[in-house]
C-alpha cells in the first residue's frame, strides 16, 4: 500500500491533536499539533489547535499569538477570533482588545450560530468589565434560536439569567437540559434560576444532578495532590491581612472534591470553592475563629481553568467567604457581599 501523502499525514496529526486534547492529554496533543505545523507552516487550523492547547496549559500569551497567526492566515476564521477574545477576557483582562476582536468576528460571521457565539463572548467581556448596563442591553438583543448547538442555546439562556431576565432564560435552559441531559452547566444554571424563583425543591434536584455530573468528570492533568493544595491554602492564609489571617490561622484545613450531597440538600452551592465551618464568634476583630476550612478542589480548579490562575482563585474565594462570615473584614479584604447562589464570572462555555 502506498504511503500517505503529506496532507493525509497533516490531517491525521491535526485530528489526533484534537482527540488527545479532548481526552486531557495536553502534552500529546501539543506534539501532534506541532507535527501538523511542521507539515504545513501556513495552516490556520494548526495554529488554532496550538492556541487552544497553550491556553489550557496556562500560557495565555502564547495562546493569543497562535490565535492571531490563525486569523492572519484566514481572515474569516471566526472561531479563532472568538477564542482569542476569550483569552483576552480571562485571564488577561484586556477587555477593549477582546471587544475589538469580537467586532472583527461579527464583521465576517456568516450564520446565526456564529453571530450568537460572537455576541455571547461580547456579553462576557461586558460582564467581566463590570459594564452591567451594556451587558443587559446586549442580552436583550440576543437571538433566541433555534440553534444547531445546545451550547449556544444554553449560552443565551445563561446570559439572560445573569441580567435578571428569568422568563427569557427559563425556556432556553430547560431546552438545553432536555437536549443534553449530561450537560452539567445547563443543570447548574437551571438550578440557580429555580432558586431565584423560590422553587427550592426544583433547584435542589438540579444542583444534585450538577454535583453528580461534575463527579463523573476527570480532574485536569495539572491537578495538585491534596497535600500540595493544602500547602497553597496555608500560603494564601499567610498573605491575608492580619485581622483576617487571625480568624483562620489555627483552622483545620479539609480538602475534598465537591460539597457533599447532604449539605447541597441543605442549601449549599454545589460549585462552591470554599466553606468556613464551626465559626466561633461573629466579629473577626473581637477574636472570632473558624474551626474548619473546607476546600473543594474540583470547583476551584474549574473556576481557575489552569494551574497559573489557581492561587488567584483560591485567594478570591477565601476573601469572599471571610467577608461574608465576618462583615467587619469587607473593607480590609476588598470583597463584596454575595449570596451562596452567586457564581463568580467565568467565560461562557463555547465548546
């Protein structure tokens, strides 16, 4: 049988790269992507794959460079533009550049799904920037479908929920759950919506389903051991302001995967990153202490997205919890009060 030609080899490496990425083998995926680029240095698809891998590895600047090269090679590569915008939003926080990239994608978008995808990334940029007025106006103009992708249907539902449009969000989120019963994000946001409507039973069932689906997902390849994560927690505590540090200095640190089903039933957010327990006293400045600090590793890893952002996410979650439990610490920690059902903003799931 004749040897396969260069283009066949290129396609094989590219396909294998995406397959390995989807299986969590980032090192193997990167090797395949680099092989495909060796065979065709002008391939926008190979640069796009490398960008996706480098973003997952925690190298956003490298990822952005590959995405931009993909767009230079194919000026109508909407997906690469939006992935670049996603990196600019989080973790780089360059919202103006992200919005410019989205507008470029909208200029060349050719179908309803591409337009909706781009608008959702634009919504995400507004929300992360804190421009709620622009986000609300955009959410009201989002198309309602029908969409070929259940991810887009969910994304529009989520956006409408996040700006308080519960009637507009509910049918989309329910449809997303029906179309893909294994889609944990859709179950989670439907739970948040039902909780906002005071449907405690319905919300609890959705949150338990979310927890069950989250447990079925493998941890990321960069996941730390429990001992390593505990060390990161102790280092984060040492960086707290003195009044906050005193409250958790002697606490017992317990690392687990996710909140238990029994406390989810009692009202705990299944995607909470941290729980302070056995709190003695109500004012940190008066000598109050926390007996136990539960760290939910899967949730922190999901929020962080990569190893580079884990410490930042840990510090943010700990600061939010301390500010919620000890109101006198809010000014010291610079944290805002939040309810147990409020999810920190992360880029909209596009894939």
